[in-house]
C-alpha cells in the first residue's frame, strides 16, 4: 500500500516556524500603520477642502447681499433726483432741476439680511452747468453706491470676511418750464 513517510525528513526553510510567523506579523503591522496614516491624511484633506468650500459659499452669499445693498443705494439716489413729483427747488426755482440730495450720504440701516451692511452714496451733478435745448433743461447725475459689511464704508483697512460692492449709475433728467405743472416733464 502506501509507504510510511512519517519518519522521512521534511523540506523546510532555514527559519524555524515561529520566526516565520513573527516576520509575517511584523509585515502586516507595517502595512496597517501605513494604511492608517494614508487614510488619516486623506480624511484631513477632505475636511480641509470641505471647510474652504463652505467659507467660499458664505462669502458668495455675502457678496450677493452687498450687491443688493449697493443697488438699494442707487435706487434711493435715483428716487431723490428723478421723482417726477419732486417739487424741491433746484437752482433757480421749482421749474429747474433738483440738485443731488448731498455729495455723500450714509443711508440709514437696511432691513433683514441687508442690515449688516453700511451703504454710502455719493452724488455729483451738472445741474448748474446743465444743458439747455430749447425750453428744456437737462441735467446728469453720477451716483456711486458702496455697500460693505465693516464700517466705515469703504473700509481702508478691512478685516477678515470683508465684503464690498460698488455700483455706479449715470442718470439724466429733463424739465420743460413750459410744460404743465407740477411735473414740468419733457414731452416726447
């Protein structure tokens, strides 16, 4: 039948079995530590990118709000000089064009999510040197509205998270003293 091979010497390596197991165990520990370090670095990178993305998103939202606050400043100035029912005397009486409300105006606090912004509006006009075409008097107004989230606005030395938006508009208005009162509007 089968020969008895239990007494024959086996082919073995030069290391005893216990030493082979220790070498394999040491190799697995090194591999495990390497994988833990790589995964920890990858996790830290993901957390860092996520934080930067979130702060960037918040600054984008603040930028949109600053734009809307600056736009509110432009609309305020446009209402001051373009309102057809504005009977404030300009230079030379009620039939003349109104001057800018002030060279520089800081608007009162806005409401809601725009309340953190300061809005500064500057206005310059050529009312005194306006153009006259026939009976019509034409004036132009340059309005600059600056909105920012740290006073004064614009801030010469802003801190972290500073957001500023500046809008410029050129407006024109025409009045005809011979047109029907009280609007004195230029006809088409």
